[in-house]
């Protein structure tokens, strides 16, 4: 009997031990590691962080691009003007039109308004032509402006002219003493400016005011009238040069356009 009791006691202890182990296994976490393996580091970009494209980051605005400063002037928005083709003399040029005042592609003769330079062959004429050529060299462009009358009876365009450098050519020729100021109404838009330029040139004895002594016109012509010659252009019209006339003309003692170089009453003898 005693042996059976001992046997049953050992069996109960064994069963109790197995039950304890089973309970421990249910409450103990598995052997899987409780910490996650370290995540591999993302590759570092070689671009500095301040220059990376922030537009890929949500909620951020792209930076305003920095515009490098420039010393270049803004592009010229002034349309190209007429093209100077030829300088006839100090106050007359030929141009090719640009489609505004002078029709595009048209070759036109232009008489500079409110000025008069010496006639070809007269005192200071060559200097005046040279100065106009310097201001308006053939091939250059020029800006032009009209006044009340666009053309004269000789189909010349009556214009004010500015060269590529922005110089007001009509005024400049008077200011330097290469031309006189002459008013032919109603074209008088810049008369205050141009007449003042002549006053200054006279006071400083510039150009022709020093080189060409004033002469007194004879009260009567040296020769009788020439009925075989057409009358010269009358006074009161824009100044005319011999290059505008087909041949010699009778100007008499008045000679309002100073076409008579030798005082014989006949203008443009060389035509």
C-alpha cells in the first residue's frame, strides 16, 4: 500500500511539472527578435542641401530664381528709320523710305527744314556738305519728322532729321555755323530752338560767320533781264538749291535763294 501511495505521489508531481511548463510556454514571447533590423541609410546626394529641388517636398514653394544683374541697356524699341543714301549738299539729302512718312522703299529727296547752307561753290559750302555727311553718313539710318507741309513744289520732302546718335541735325548745323536759320511759314515747329542756335553761332563767330564776310547785294542787276531764261523760285517758298533746278534761271537782284554766285542776275549758271 505504501508503495502505491509513493507511486501516485510521483505521478502527480510529474503531471504538475508538465502543466507548469505548458503554462509558461503560452505566456513567454517567441524567440523572434523583438527589435527590427536597422534600415540601410539612404544614399547621400552630392548636391548641397540648399540647392536641392524643394518642389519635391510637399508643402513648400519653389524658390524665386535670382536674375544676374546686367549692365547692358534694354533693347532699342525705336523702329528703324529712313536710310541715308546720299548727301547732295549741306541741307539736302536723299533717303530710302521706311513706310511711315516716306513710303517704304521709295527714294526721296529731303530738304532740311528751317535752315539754309551755302550754295555749291559759295563760301563755306564744302565745309557745310562735309559736316552734313559727318552727321548723316550714307548707309546710316535717321529719324524724321514732318511739319505742316510735307512736300514743296519740287516734290522734296520738308523734314526735321535726327541721326543714329539722336543729334537734331537741323539745329546742329546752325549751332556750329554751317547753316543759317531760315523760316518758311507755316513750317515753324522748331523755330525757337533753331533761331536761338543761330544767335549763339553769331555771338561766338562760329563757322561761316567768321569765314564768310557779309556782302551787300547790288541795288540793280549787272545785266538786263534774260527773257530766254525761266524765272527763279520766288521768295516765301522753302529754300531751293541749284540741284533742284533743271538749268539756269533768272533771279535778278533779289536772288532770295542765293543761286547767283557771280552777281549777274542769273542763278545756277553751271546747270
